[in-house]
């Protein structure tokens, strides 16, 4: 069913707002991917705050042109059946969500991404971002790095205390005999 002019304007407005608020907008080909698989992608991506939309390229180009930041952005790669992943909270989550999905659905293929400053990022850079650890994983690694020396100190101190207790225990046994 074709969209009316008002519906198209609403889509352009929504995509413009998503572009402005997104820390990274990843573009991928989905040709050959089933509807149920795309629904699963949307559901899984929503957990990390990523919004996945299938929008006509012409409307996305209009959205880019309507936004000050993206009006000069490269749109030459926006051809074919594309989906767009937006995330306003995490820079790498859209790329990671699509990469995780692509492992089970090889029909999904990265095209590139738009950065918040309006630059089009190449496929290789998007794949490199997708391989980075998430914010939560980085936080966990940081906490582990901070705690490691502290746990070593606690282990050393408790070992010394145990040694003193063993000596005292042995001394008490010899005095008791």
C-alpha cells in the first residue's frame, strides 16, 4: 500500500529526529532476509536501545537533506533494500546488534554508517566498531583491573594472618602437652 503525502512527511520527520538523536546510524542490506527474522532483529535490538527501521531510501535521503548536520552527507551508497539501525544511547550497539544478527542470517550485509557529525563511515570501520566490547563489558573490565591489585593485597594479608594463627595454634598445643 502506497503512503500518502502526509504519511511520507511524517516518516521524513521521524527519520530526521532519529538521525539527530542517534550516536550512530548503521545502514545494512537485508535483501533475502525473512519478515520473521527482521521482527526478531527488531526485538533483540530494542533491548540495547537500538531502533531498526526499514524505510524507503528516497525518504531517508529527504530526511538527510532536511537535517542541517546531514545535508551534505554522502548518499551514493543508499541503493537497494536497506534497513537503518539508530541508537541514541550507545555508539557501537547498532553495529553490534546487526553483526550478531548477521551471524545467523548471512543475507544481512553492512553498507556503512552515519556518524553524529554527518560523515558516512565505510563498511570496514563499521565492522571494526561491531567488534568492540560494549559499554557494560568495558565497565566490567575496568572494575576487574581496579580490583585485581586490591585482591592481591587482601590475599597476602590473609595469608600472613593465617601463618600467625598457625604458629599460635602450634605453640598452644605444645604448651598444653
